[in-house]
C-alpha cells in the first residue's frame, strides 16, 4: 500500500507539472483578439502660446509673448496675464497685456507689462484671458 501511495503521489506531481507547463505554452500561442486603437495627437488650442521671454526693459519688466491664432476666424481682441512667483511659489506680482486684430492662422507678439516690484521673482507663467472673434 505504501508503494502504491508513493507512485500515486509521483503521478500526481507529474500531472501537475505537465498542466503547468502546457498552460504556459498555450499562453505563448494564443492570439491577441483585442482591437487596436489609433492614438491621435491632440488638437492645437484655439490660441497657442508660441514663446514667452522675460525682459527688463527701459519702461520696466515685461514678458514678451508670441501667440498664434489657430482658428479660421480673426481675433478682434485678446488679453493676456502674467503671474510672477518668488522662490516659495508665492505670487509677488501680475502683469497685463492685450492686442487686437490677429488674422486666422497668424501670430502676434504681445508685451505683458507689470508695475509690481518683482525683483524677488524666480518664475512666471502666462495665462490667456478674454478672447473675442470676428
């Protein structure tokens, strides 16, 4: 009886191993039936900020910002705001700039001026405010 249980145990382990390795082979040969999705690039924003550069000019600090009108309509008015931060990410100043008449697909440079003392400024960001179209 003892020999029978040993043989049965060995057969059981062999069957487990065969089942384990055969399921791995099945996984290797299975076919992927999922559908593939095409990844599209996101559409450009209606008004795109192309560049932004901080300059200490003769009239004071300003951010020279180039924007592009990516729509098929002329922009009749746009305003931009700059926010200036210190090393602790505390707002230390803001600036404002605006422009008119930007044809569809064209770019324009807008100066964002500030009257605030931003000498402790470490970074800034530009935000698009109001936009009016033809």
